[in-house]
C-alpha cells in the first residue's frame, strides 16, 4: 500500500508542478521518497521533549507501552545524535532500523550500527547514540518504565569525537 501511494505521488508531482516531462519527479523529491520507502517504521513526531539534549533534528514514533516496557522508534536526521546520558534503573536496548548510526558506552570505542544490529546499554552506563555524520538513522529504543527510572542528561558529545566517525 505504501509503495502504491508513493508511486502515485511520483506520477502526479510533475503534473502538480507544471513540469513538461511527465515521467520524472524532481531529484530531491525522488530522493526523499526513496528514503521514506526504505524506512521500516514511520518517522513520527518532532522529539521536542528531548530537543535540548539532542543535536540536529530527531523524531519519535511511540510503538508500544505495556507491562512496564516502553518501545519507540527514533529517527535522527543529517547526523543528529543524543548528548551523553545515563538511564537509571533500566537497560536500554537499541535495534537499528535503517541508515547508519553509532552508539558509544563510556570507556569503549563507538559501535557502528546498521540495519538489524542490536546493542544493549546497561543501566547506569554513560552513553550516547544517533546518526553517523551526514546520515539519517532510525533505531528502536526499548526501556523499562516505572518508579525510580529516569534519564540523566550530562553533556554534548565532543565535536572531535563525533567528527572522527564515518
């Protein structure tokens, strides 16, 4: 269904734009549509609740919240990533959906994540995660919720560290 809607969009965009060539959409539209098709989960809503602790644009799509577990898809655009932070009294499971990203637990080298990769960040460990420089990245975040569960935001990731990643 999604691919049919996208195909129809590509077919009518040149008409709507008054284009003489009725067979192609503008390159930037084709790129945006191709990226959207490749994403396994919806982008969601602006991540305004955490914007002060993220670089760049990020979006969150709440997937499920049941029996003390919260699951959400997070989309990081154009190199967006979190600050260093700690989850108190809960592990965080990160499952890469699309694109290329990184997660780093303090004292360990950054881990490059691609579709299907899974990283478990133990409770109480300082870490950060997000898109690779200049890339878009989606991951599913799974955490426990409840009393005494919190996130402590610490500081931005050092530019020299982040800029050294590919």
